[in-house]
C-alpha cells in the first residue's frame, strides 16, 4: 500500500535546496533502504534519466522508494540463495527443519554481490525528453522496464517482474490518489 508522502516531501524539498535549506549543512541524499553509494546513484539515474522525474516531486520520491525496496529485497534473496548453496554443500537435505534453519541463519550473514547500474543515455529513453506524465502508457511501461533493467535485474527473473509491477503501482497510485 502506498502511504501519503507529506513528511517525505518536506524532506526531499530540504534535500533539493529549498529556501528552508539555506544556511544549513549539506544533507545526505535520500536513501530509504540504506543502499551502497553506487546503487543509490543507479536508482537516482533510473528515476531522473530514464523515468524523467524531477528532483523532489512526489513521483521521484515514489520511484526512489520503489526501486530501493526492490534492490533491498533482491539482496535478501541473493543472500538466501548463497546460504542455500552452502547448506547443500554441507550435505543437508532440502525440505528438512535443519536445512531450513541453516539457510535462515546463514542467510543473515551472507554478502550478496552489489548491483552494477547501467548508464542509459537520455536519447535512448522512450518518449524522448517528455516528462513521465506526458508520455503514452506504452512509453511509461517501457521506462519502468528500463529503470529496473538498469539496476541489473535480469528481465527473465521474477525480481525484474516484481520491480516493474511495484514501480508501475507506485506511479499509478501517485497519479490516482485514493480519497
């Protein structure tokens, strides 16, 4: 469920250099899921360059949150997959309590490989220089797909589908707020 963003919007306005920020120390970039710097840069590029969302607007905040959440979940999935491999290598049998506990315990300490973001050139963005709001539904969908792919998510994997669906749902909810 998408929650109202007024508090986050104020925070983003602060980050975007609003008059409220005058004279204050430079704030850290918006990073809702504490992503590593390289991944945060990839999320920012996906939201601003591919999706064509303006800094500080509600859609950009929603895009940051959706893509950050996807990457955070992807890290958990990768950690569990690595733990599963280690538990199998130790001779444990799947579908047993010992195996499941092993995967959970080892999954907490596994270190997934960080995502390497792709650089998409503005000329390659569907709908050209038009803002997200001014593009066709087909161009919006393609931008959502490119945003997720640019973060290193494999288009043949369920995580990619989840990313696209989550981003589309976030953008739809922001365009169609419920009363």
